C-alpha cells in the first residue's frame, strides 16, 4: 500500500484552522516571498536503541520535494514553510536486510515559532522519528497517514496532536 506524506505535521481540525492565522498574526509584518526550491534528503543510519531495537537505515530512492518560504518574521527568518512533491522512504533492518518502502509524497506546512518550537500540518502522510526519553510518545520510527498535526518543542520532543492512522516501521521490520 502506498502512502502520501510529507514532513512532521499534524492537523487538529478546527483548532488547526485557527492556528496558522494566529501564527501569522504573531509574526507582525510577515512577508510572502515566492519561489519553490528543491530539498534533498540524505541517507540516515539510526543505531540500535535509537529509533528501533535494531539498527535502522533510511534511504530515499525517490525524491522531488520542493519547499517555499511563504511567510517570514520581520527579521527575515521563516515563519511558514510549505512543502510539496514526491518522496519515497526505504526503511531497512540492517541485521536482517528486510525493508519496507513508504510513500511520503504530498504537501505539508511547517510553522516555526520564536521560542524554537514548531508545528507541522500535513493533510496526507508523514514520517517521524521519536527518540527515547520523549514524554509524549513511545520511541520509534512511525509513518502517519490520513492527516496529522505534530508539535515539536524547542527541545525536540514530539507531541502528536492529531493522527488518523499510524504505521510502526520498527514493528513492521522486526
């Protein structure tokens, strides 16, 4: 089954509808530059015990994601970044060689806040690594599909505010 996803985002229905407007209002004189630029994702190697109980390798055999900063703070730093495009992630259990491909293609929006926190809103699907010690979610590698809203604290803790369906990649490759 192919999944559509992008970024670390979450959508909380009506709450999310109001949140972007509030974030943009907080920006004051936000500008809206245009222009899409390509994003390149490099391979990742997560040691055993970081995401999964085994060493997890993540490659991106298909990628064509673009990003656009659609609103900035007065100092020019990004407030809102939009993402779009194809992205296939290949997750591999290094010990067994077993792998699974997940389609993370789609659209998403990232809001960066002055305190260093961020909010992702993704109407499609998204891949998320959650590290040990996160108080909001069990560690692991997850693919969320069907719409998500994800908040990330300044200390990189992930709070899943809304999810429709979740795939536990570590369990799938165990």
